[in-house]
């Protein structure tokens, strides 16, 4: 079940550990031909400086074929593109997959409605990774 938190943020409870969820998402990206531009391991970086942090990894991904038309129509959308999905664990050990909803990004940047479908990958991939 997806929960919208704040303005535009959607959290989906994962049925897997944080690392398993990350690997599931990576596999989905690879199988669909979507480029993984970066994986930011926030908790791993915290550990390097002697700080403890529950698992938190940000995957930044996209497709120039889908994203470029959006950025051409709404240049400020480049601040939110490529798309991002955060996989994180709360204090109870529950893992969540979080992303900005396509509707939020459409409204935030005034993206033409016919291009909003180009932003749907985060939602679809987050849902599949959390299954």
C-alpha cells in the first residue's frame, strides 16, 4: 500500500530487506533498459565517518528519451530529473521505497499533461521492487 507523505512524497512498504529491495530495483532498471546513473549509499557514507544510520540508499536513474522532452517543455524539471527512488529503513526495521509522485512533479514544474507519463517510471519501479 502506498502512503503519500507531505506534498508529493509517496512511501511504499517493501516486503524485503533494504539491500534486497535495492537489488530488486537494480534488476528492474537493467531489464527495462533504464540507466542507473548513481547509487548514493547514505548509511554507508555515515559509517565511514563513524556515525550510525539505518540503511538508506538513493538510486538516481532515467532515460534521456523520456526525460529530455520533459526538460525541454519545463526546464525547471531538471532539478528533479533524473528520477530518484530512496530505499530506507525506519526505527522499527520496516523498509520503505519512497519517490516523488508523477502528479506532484507535473504540478511543481508545470509539465504538460501529455508528458507526465514520462515520469511514471519511479512509481512503477518502486511498486515492483517493493512487492
